[in-house]
C-alpha cells in the first residue's frame, strides 16, 4: 500500500449500530452545525469539518466519522491522519443511509 494514501475503512450501518449499542465507538458527525441540528444519529457528537481539530478528539473509544453520505467523513480521516492520529474508520453511507433505512434520528 502506498504510504501517502490514507487508510480508509468503510463501516456499514449494522457495524455502526452495534458499536453505538455496546459503547465501543464514538460516532463523530463532521457535518455542519445546522445539518447536525436538523437531525443526527443518536449518540453521535458534532465536530464540523469546517472547524475540525483532530487533536480535540477524545481517546478511549474507536472513533468513527460520519457525515451526510461518506465524503466529508473521508476528509476527516485524511485530516486526522495528517495530524498523526491513527484513525481510519467511517460510516460509508452516512446520515442519508441511516435516515433512509428508517433508523431513529435525534
């Protein structure tokens, strides 16, 4: 694998649901505040990509990034890895997949 390429791991809805249910993951929603306020996955925390600071991410849990459809969450992984954080997981379908599947929304 090319060392310059970020390592990206796509998680599906079931993996995200399981991690939230058992408390093993912290789902970091990188959408903008108005998007988060309009609806988000229960248990997720807001950390908008526009003001994203990987050093502010807590340790202790698996951090999984989420956005609307899996584009900004990949950018968040790239930013985090560039800052030296070993983070590589995101919810590939994002909020659109979650809501379309009829999952609960806060």
